[in-house]
């Protein structure tokens, strides 16, 4: 099983509360005289994000407590400041590197990795990051020759798309779904996902749009032959 650290992905507030609870540290000690308990409470309950200045105060007070009580622990301000999105971006980079270095990861661990990532994308509503992850993963898997799996990943990317990326990006995803559906003989899916095309006059003369249309013509020919 591949070693990943997804179980450590928490919000800024969850991390502070977890450290406090683990060492039975009261909020007053974390805040000192420079931060209100109300603010720390709001941060721990994910009502507000922590600022760099507050993170500095919190980490200094925590490390001071560890030192005074001879506790073998420490906390870095950079760790406190990282959001779930920051942590996930690091994990995505790590997974992409591992796939390039160890292609056998695909057969052994990829299903479990996808489940883990999807859990966090949905938990923290990071749908744009989910789109980028599955689009990038589909691209890497396709280059390694796994057409069926790559198709499924591009479909996942499509399902995470919320219209906040350049039109060319989602058009490329639709094209890849169509191309890979032809390769894997899932002809109906070519037509199904082409229906979601955005009818913008500015794209109808583009190469990618024309290639998408060609995929659909091919799919319809295959479907006609099968009848």
C-alpha cells in the first residue's frame, strides 16, 4: 500500500484544537494576552481563517508551553497556516510524482487513493481542485496506456467541473472522453457527453470543437453498424 498522509488533512482550527486536546492545554494559554478566546474559539470551529499574526502568537505560546512542561513536541507556524486545499495540493503533487516513478502504483493502490481524495474534495467542497486532480490524473494514466481507466478519470473530472476554468480546458476533457470512449467501444458515451457542449459561437470554428464533432460522427457510424 502506498504511504500517503491524507488522514492528516485538517482545517486550521481542527489542528489547533487537536493539539490543545492532546496535551490538555486550555484556550487561555494558547491566546495569551494578545488574542481573545472568542477569536480562537471561532478559528477552532472553522468560522474564520487564522491570520499570520495570530498563527505566530498561537505557535509561540504552544511551543512555550511544551518547553515549560518538558513535553517533547513542537508546532510550526507553516503547519497551522496550511488549509485543507494546501495539504491536498501537496498530496496531489506527491501522487503524480509517484505515478511517474512507479507505474505499478496504478494497479495496486489507485482505487484507494481516488476514494481518499474524493472524500476530502467533497468534505471541504474543493470541487475545482477535484476537477484539476482528475483531469491531470487522466492525462497521466492515458500516457501509460490505461485507456479505460483514463476515460473513467476524465469523466470524474467532467463531473467536478463548475464552470470556473477556461472553456478550452473542459472542451479538452470532453474531447478526451469521446476519444477514449471510441477506443474502448463505449460509443453511447461519446454522444452523451457531447450533449453538454457549451454552444458558444466563438468555439465552433476551433480545432478542438471540430475534433469533438468528428468523434461523435464516428460513434454514430459504429452505433448504426451494430443495429
